[in-house]
């Protein structure tokens, strides 16, 4: 199976763009081993983003040379899918064109949730490499959110598939992908963010806004 070093995230897709259409666009950058447009498990509708995995990790650099591209009448964003500190695959990506493919933000945590309870819940989705409940420096009390880093990106997908049912300590928790917002990219007008809000996906979080 290809490593995440050959994988890119594509956001802001037209809801009519299919996996075949996505593949046809990105084949200009190199041979593709896997390509998928993520869909809602209940409605089957596109969720406005997808992933492309190249056979040669070096093709990623070619794909992200233009972080904003046109596809089916929309400006889409392309980011390298990476792991923190991996150092593998296509090498360093230019600033602002990558995101962590194995990390999720967890919001709405009850004050009683600590590291053990956080990992105890999320280990059902796969092996965990790191996890943290963010604490207030002055009071040492939970700030109500944290982060979980998995060993495999498939665990993130499992979390998102369970979005409406994630509960911890009798309280629903919000799990989001750690993906930089479109406004962080040059040439973006925020259209993607508006599209995502309309669909009520709540799948994007800007780490710096959460104080991480």
C-alpha cells in the first residue's frame, strides 16, 4: 500500500465532481494508484473534498506547485497529506500547502476527560501515536478540547464516519480534521468555507485559532 508521502488532499470540489473526474484531472502530474471523492455515508452526496494517491511520491510536488487549480468550474485547493515529523515521501512542501493526514481535533470535552479517557475512546478507531487534552496554564483545568494523532489515516476516516455518534463521558464530542482553512492559501476567496458551512460538515479547524 502506498505511503502517505504520495497522497494529496483536494478541497473545494464541485459537488458534481466524481472520483473518475478527479483522477482524470490529476493524471497530468503522474500515475495514480488511488483516487476518491469523499461522500456522505447516508445521502451518498459528495462532501466537497477528496484524496489522490500517486504511485510516485515525487508527483506530489508537481501537483502542489499550483495550490489553487480549476476543476469543473471551481477553484480547488491542493495540499500535501503528511504526518508530523515523518520526513518521508516527496520531501518538504511549500508553506501553506500541506496538512496532517492522521490528526484530529476533538472539541466539547467534559471537564472530567483526561488522557486515559481520551485515548480509551479513540483507540477503537485504530492505533494512537499521540494524544493530548489541552489544559489552562494558570488553572491546570481542561480547556474542553484536545488532539489525537493516529498511526494510520484510515482511523481519521473512521472517526469522521462516526461524526454524529461520537460521545465521551455521556456528552457528544465534535471531531474535526486538522486541515488549514482555505483563506490560508493564496488566491482563495473563502468560497470553499461557505460551501462547507452550507453542508454543515464542520470538518475543518485552524489549529492556530484553537491555541494549539
